[in-house]
C-alpha cells in the first residue's frame, strides 16, 4: 500500500509481479500447451478414425455430439454439417489444436490463443460432455485455465510475448497494435 499525506491508498500489485508468480504462470501455460499437443496423439490423420468399423479416434468422439446430445443446435450442426464434411473438420481441429499447443508453449499471442482455447473447449464440451464415463469437471477446468491465461497474459512470463512487447510498443502500425492486444 502507498501512503500519501497521512492517508493509505491501496495500490494493487500487478499480477505476476513476483518471480514465483511468473514461474507459476509459465508452468501453467506450458502445461496447457502440452495438454493440447498430447491431444493430437489420438487424432490420426489422414482419416481420423473415419475408415474404421467401428468408428474410432476423432470420428467416434465427433459422433458423440449427436448420440449423447449436450446442446440441440450443436448436435444438429454435427449431424448435418460436420459429419458430412468430416475431413475438413478433422484437419481444422488438428491444425487448431497444434497451433494452440505450439503458440502457448512458446508464449506468443497468448491472449489470442487463450480465446481460441475457450472456443475449442466449447466445441469439445458440446460434443462429449454427456458421453458415458466422461469426467465433466475436466471441461470446466479447461475453461478455468484458459480464462487464467487470458486474464494474466501468461505469455509475458518467460514467453515470447514478454520479450517482444517492448519492441511492438515502439513500432508504429496495425500489426504491432494487433500483437500487443493478442499478447
């Protein structure tokens, strides 16, 4: 707290201001990155389980969005748009999750990728939340950790965002402003 002319004015310390806080933010960010990278291991291109009988891998989990409906409009979207265009969907999910892992791992555009993580978590949640034997808390934890990465701008702690923000602040132009906002 700061003292000014006999009064006490609370001045909050910035999040991540201590070395321990910064290390823990970085550990959290890297752990989430590794979660996304590990999730790629069961998405097997090029067919993603669509050529198996019974269906396996990503294709089987995608079918759960219809078979164990969580949210009616999502189930309709899965049945009428995603399943008929499964290859496009599967490659898109694979690319998004690979980018989530890579960008969070190095701490680049962390706030942007935290938002993408929230969106991807929503898609996963709407697909599998009601699937038998799923631990529903895992999806709420994924939301919580991505909200924490977003709120703390975790890439500024031992990530590329922290190293490049001073450069982006000094450069004029739209790209620098976008990168500042994304970090």
